[in-house]
């Protein structure tokens, strides 16, 4: 298994890989775009809200017949994909704990969803295929000083 994220530093990063997950690649890509750059705690709370159908995931692409949701133009509640990605995030968090990283200062550095092999389902009907997706998560430990500076800059700009 080869990771897509190349600038991996073992001292400050942890990663996890979900291989051949039975979830939609399109939904996984939209969730990945939502979570990228967020803190680990924020990402987990977003996914739990999606699973409870309290927060929708904005669909930026392939949103032709997707209904409007509160606070966004088009969105859905991909519960199955959110629950599987949450498992991969928790696995990456446990890997970070094993490496001795501070889990309170972890940020989702990279989250990538790739299309996996196509499964042809058995039965009388031809042309039925199953969904498969590979999900790769890389978490990075950030220093508290740099996060505080960013928050101060955001406060000054407002």
C-alpha cells in the first residue's frame, strides 16, 4: 500500500488508511473537502453531526439535483460515508497516541478519497456494480503558539 501524501514526517504526523470501504467515492470526496484543515476534535464533531443529520455536507460538484440546505446552496447527509471516515479518523488518532503525539493539537493535514476496484454483484441482472473507496488520513501536530497567532490575526481582520 502506497500513500498519496508524500511529505510525511514521522516525528510530527500520524496517518491511517481505509482500504476498499463500501462507501460512495463522490460522497467521500465532498466530506474530505469539508474536513481538510480542521482540528481533529472539530472534524469528529462535524462527522457526528452529519451522522445525526444535524449538519449537512456541502456538495460543490455533482450537485445537479441536490436540494438546498440551511447555510449552503446544495448539501446532503451522507451517513454511511461519514461513519466510515470517522472510523479512519479515530484510527489515525490512536496511531498518533501510540507515537506519543499530543492529540489535542492535531490538525487534519491531508484527507484523500480515491476510487477503488469495482465490484460486480452477482445475480440475474447484469451491469450491477458495488461502490468501493480508499480513504487516507494524515494528521499533523501543530504548535499551540502558531495556532494562537492565527486566531489573533483572524480576530483582528474581523
